[in-house]
C-alpha cells in the first residue's frame, strides 16, 4: 500500500482535501461505526488501488504563527515516508513566501511531487491558477477540496505514480507476526526476549521495497516470521513528532503482517495513541493480540487486571473480541503464551467455513430474528457464503440490501462469533443483492 502525503503552508485546505480523500472511502468501504478515524492519517481508494494518506498539517505545533522551521519539519516527515507528495497551494492568495520555501525544500528531494492548486471554484480562478507555474512545475492540478471538482484527475495521476503493490514473496506460507505499539512500550525488549537465547536460529530476510525485515523464528514448536521495518533511526535523526513517527512505522509494519501483537505499557495504561494503533490494525483486517507489558512493575490489587481489560475492550468497541495478556518482556513472564495466542489468532483468521454449514447455521437464526422491516418492506436474506479474502468476510444475499442497518450487521457478526472461533480477528459483513 503506497503512502501519499499532503504538504503545504497553513490554511491552504490540507485537512479538507484529506477528509475528501479518506472519507470518500469511509463512506463507501467502511460500513463500521465506531471506527475512530484519526485526524492525520487514513486510507483512500481509487481505481482499485488503496493507499495511505497523511495530512502533515496536523503535525505543525503552534500553527497560529508557523515558522519556516515548522514547515520544514512537516515536509521532512512527508519526504521520509511518502511515495507521492501533494504540494497544496491556495489560488486566492497567489504564491506566498512560505509557498516558495516549501517548493524549495521539495525541489531538493527525489520524490514524485504534484503541485495542487486548491479552492479553484470558478472559471476565472482557473486562469488565476496559472500563476503557480511560477513555482517551477511542468503541470499543475486545479481542484476544489470543498466540492471535489478536479480531484478525479488528480487521483488518476497519484495512482499512476504509486509504486506497484509489492507482492511480498510467499515466505513459505508461514504466519507473519508484527510487534507494534507506542515508543517505549517494550517492543524491542519483547523481540529480544524471544530471539536472544540462540541467535543462530535467527535468519534475517530483508529486501522488500518497503524495507520490512523478516526474522524467521523456529523453536519451542513455533514457526513464523517476525516482521519489523528496518532499524529505527537514531534519535538525532528523528526530528519529527515521535508520536506521529511511531504511527507511520506502525502503518508500514501492519501492511506486511497477518497478526499484530500490540504492546501497551502497563505503567501508563491505555492512551489514545494505543487506540489509534489498534484501530489501524483492525481497519486493515489484521489479527490482533494485546499485550500489557511491564506487568511486573505495577502495584496490583485483585481487580487491576480485570479493570484494565474492561477499559481496553470499551475503547475498542464494537470490535472487542480480542485476547489480552499481561506480560513482562524483561522477566519473560508469559511471552511464550503470547506466541501461542498469536498462532491461534492466525488460525482463526485463515479458517474457511463450508457454505452448506454456514447456511444451515445462519438461515434459521435469521428467520427467527429477521432484519426489521423498513417502510413496510420486508427484507429476506436467502443465502450466505464466506468470501475468498485473506481475512474473514461474509456475503449475505437479500432482496433489499440498502435497508439492512449497521445494528443488524453487528447481530450477524455476533452470531458468527458465537459459533465459530474468530477471537482476535475483525469480521467484515457485506450485504448484497441476491
């Protein structure tokens, strides 16, 4: 999945463009309520290609009086992480000094960059937009983020410039587990605790375009790849916002994984950034295992674990069927149990259910509790099948798919979970015309 970054000085409409690109997908593809879409990064889809969109503007601190330094910081994030950069300018203000600065920074980079002139709502403004050729671009794209005009041509070009989706070589069809989480949650300690004993069992396979590194782990009856992106840069190199940086790394690693092992620091508890990272894994239909690390460091009562578990499940609604484990990477407490559970979640994610069995189980339930009728119209679900995707997704065929509400999809999901083991795995429900 490629990454597209929107860069530009404040108030040119970066967030509006971001919302247009990501919400169009939210409306069409994401039938789930309760998916908190983070302000700064989301997923977009155009002509069958999915890509991640970053609104770098969300990362400029003290944005009332933005200095060139902040813009530079913002651009450097985009430059480091993106495959395509959208340099957004505002037709109503013409070329400003800050636009010139951003253009200068972007010129020094070898990344496909598109100059996008925003707020072009009328034909007169189309003419005004030609001024921006002065920034040195051969082509400019005129759009209106508000109305959406011009965004189609822009997206055609974006998709054109994205690197081909690298089909990661089928690594012996072994499960791929990624360890993700906020900085200092103990990801490295966990990975080291797994690998340290006998380094000779470890073989690193690198070499995919997105510098994901696979470490083959096979001991104690486990056989899988640990996925990580190439070494974290030294602190001095990380000029940008650490929170943002860790999320961008998570986006990259999640892409390559089957199951995400999400580390949460017990001494801090679950914070909004943990929820963002968890939601990212769920939104990408990956298996999820939550590890509460540093469990040995906190004062506990008999209720501590229960309370923490309840809080995490509450924050993850509506997808709360996740395994949660209390571990210590330092003392190796329960870390091998964590691997067993990750393996189970992987099996849950790839299981296939026979169509005949599905219909035998689901249709009587649906008959007893049909979807509520709307405007006197009765919805009849006649048939159900599992779709051939990499994660559990099911199509329910009926006469009036447009009238099936979110609450009923949840009912169907819950019934599937009651009968089959989908712990740790998001389920997608599609309602289709029979």
